[in-house]
C-alpha cells in the first residue's frame, strides 16, 4: 500500500476488540463487507481525503 501511495493500515488500540470480533466474523462467514468498511473508516493512515 505504501509504495502505491495508499498509506498503511493501523488499528487504533481502542478499536482492537471491535476489529478482532469483525475478523472472527469474516473468517467464519467469508463476508468482508463489514470489516472492509471498518478498515476504510478507522484504520487507513497516510491518505489525504
């Protein structure tokens, strides 16, 4: 991501329990829609929107 100018993924410490729960749900369902939105909204650093 960095080499393409997209920033990095960084899960804030206060959101790690939520991320862990969403990651488990993703592994169980193979549905990435919720975790993808969570990462987009909370975990991408280094991008100027």
